């Protein structure tokens, strides 16, 4: 995946292994995330209050993947989040949550 994330579109990027994955909070992605994780407003509130679980974060990231390279599974994405640490992935999460609230 050679394309960089486009912040104007609310995209963020996350490294998994040697590959940069672009996360885009599209309508379809957010509908899928909401189906699994519950209402998006509640998700944003939990995130703002520091109560968003790592499983919820990975779920949101998973649904927002613009493209999923071969070999990248949801479990591998979760492992990459843990390997990177919360400090490294929080800006990506913050950008997605901001986009959910503000729109384009």
C-alpha cells in the first residue's frame, strides 16, 4: 500500500509489520463499526473519557482499513497496536474520532 493517508479525508496511517495501513472513516466503514461496537456517539464519548477498550479501538481500526493487504488479519492488527503502544496509536484514534464527530 504505497499511498499515504490523506488527512483532508480524515485518514490516518498505522504501521503493521513493514506496511503502512491507511484508515479511512468512510460511511460503510462506520456503519460496520457501529454494527459491531454500538452507537458511534457512545464510542466517541468513551474515547474522550479514556474508557475505550483496546478491542474496541482495534475493531474501529479494522473496519476503517482502506485496503487490507494479504496476510494482515484483525489479530495481527491488534498485535501491532500492542507492539506500537497506546501512545503511538492514540493520534490515529483521535483523528478517526474527530472525523466521526466533525465530518468532512
